[in-house]
């Protein structure tokens, strides 16, 4: 493998590649790393590599001529080459991508600087853009180091043990199992007995389970792309039971105050299917309670009659899982009553999150809300409106307004019993 790094700071790479595994790999001629100063390919006497952007704006843009010439000079004839641009706009770097890149003969890595590169370089030369994370660095040189180190580990002969890159974290989609070495006991903590047993079959089972457990707790998103056996999935189910959700979330289906078609405030009627379907989603995603906000007495009686049928009446023996979901349902007169009840249960008044199909200013995204909820610092109450949506007074009084459920078509007319499970899935799915 040959790496050709295009940079305005070639001296940046002198130290990182002068020791350790990468130094030995170069000495064995398994890999070759060369850094090229883009300034040397500039045509003017000042060796200019950047200029002001057309159309105005802050910062500078890397010029196309020096960069294009540098790429052409770096390319090896007849080699299987790939031109990579390090960029925050690129695909998120991963173990899978590192393994794919190790199959090439040559990687030409462009280290972006300033406000970026001229777009024509992207169009003409760049085969792949790579980002190492959602944060800002002063230059692409740091990303180039990460890429070269990760890719090199998959090249035969670079590591002393050929199995090492395949046993590391992420290689099979899972985080690595815990590792121990001598002494057998340290500060009162002993090495797990299974590691001393000499039973290789049981040891492999233990390691697999520990990898799944660590991934489930620390990076559950990785399980979505991992090939899990039936035994693995059964173990994940055990982990779910042993590690119930730590977040404190409640939802409310609001029948008043909401809008009708003419945008007048009304009280909507109870819909049997709404309660059944949303309650099952609530139970599935670990939400702690489902409140129906319905101030009309006749409507409350109707809801109570339906709940009694399925929880204590004839329906109870017909469908036990329905009972499990419906026991999470509460009936309250108002949203203030709901917040008061949650405060009694949690010791804190909940942060209120309104949902709406209409777009408005200062809406909160799913990732941000999920991070807030998962911090576990305070309880949350997510509101779903019936009719034509929550009244403006409810929206204004909420702490957050969640962005609408959007697909790829622009069609945005979901029923509340469809939208609620989608939102809960986006916030709380375990991705297994």
C-alpha cells in the first residue's frame, strides 16, 4: 500500500509515522507513506494555494490548479488508486470503510484547509469524501493520520498477529470484550474464573456475550448492523429485562384544547383505536405513562368502560399483552393535572415537549431531544394533539416543540396513532 498525502504542512507527519507499528511497516516496505507540499505545485512566485471565494464570504478557498497538478503527479500508473478528500461533509469513517480502503494499491489523501477546496476538484478528481466525526478541526491532516493508521491495520503483515484487526472493537460490529492480564487479583477484584478455566468453547461464548453486553450498554446503535444469531438475540432480550430504560418519559394524548378544521378550539371525542395502538407503542418503548387529557365526564366514563373491559372484564382473559399496555393509561382533566401527577411521581415538574405537523421557528430535532432525555436529569412529557393539532396556547407554554415527522415525499398527513409510534421509535428505538 502506498499513501500519498497532499498538504500545505508536510512536516506535520514527520513524528507520527516515525515510531510504532507504522514505522515498522514502512521499514518492511509493506506500506509507503509520502507527504507532498501542495505549495510546490503552485505556478506563481509566491506559491499561492488559496484565494477569496467567488460571491464573497469569510475565509479562503484552496485553489484548483495547485491541487489538481499535485493529484496528477501523485497518481501511480497502472495502480488501483483512490483519491480521498478529508471533509466534514464526507461519509463517517468506520472500521468497515477502513477495511474496504485496505484493498487499494494507493490512497491519495487531500488534507482540506481554510473554508475548503474549489468544488471543481471534487467533481474532477475526488473519489470519496471522509469525515472522522461531527466536529471542527483546523485541518484535514488529523483525519489523514486516523485514516492511515486504521487502514494499515488491515494490510497483511502490518500487525504481528494477523487475527488482531478482526478481534478488535468494531471488527464484527461489536465492541470488544473485557481484557485481563496478571496479576490474578488487583485491589480486591479477581479475574473472571472462566478465563482461568481452560475451556475454550465456554470462553468463546463468554467473550461473545460480554461483547454484546458492552455494545448494548454503551453503543446500542451498533447492534443494528451486526449479524446476530438467534442465541445472541435471546441474550439481548435478557439484557433488556436486566437494564430497563433509565429515562423518565410520559406522553399525553390531548383532546382539549385542540383545533378543528376551521382552527377553532374544540374538545374532540375519544377514539378507541388511538388508545389501544398508542398504549402498545408506549409499552414497547419504555414510556412510563400514557395520559388521556379529556375534561368531558361522559367521555371519561366511556374510556373507563373500555379500559375495564380489557383489564378486568371479558377482554382481560382474551389478550394478556393488551392488559400490559393499557395499565399504563391514565385519565386527566387537564394538562396541569398531568404535570401535577408526574411531579408527585418523579419529584420534579416535567419538561413539556409539544408535537405538531406544522413547521414553525425554533423547533427541536430528534437527536437533540434524545440526548436531553437520555441524560436522565429530569422527567419529560411529550404531547400529541388530536383533531387538527394542539392549540397555540399549549404550543407557547411548552418547553420544546419537536420537528414534524417528515418522509421523502413531502406528504405530511399522518393520524396521531401513526405519528406517535414513529416519534417514539426515533427517540427510543434500541435498533436491534
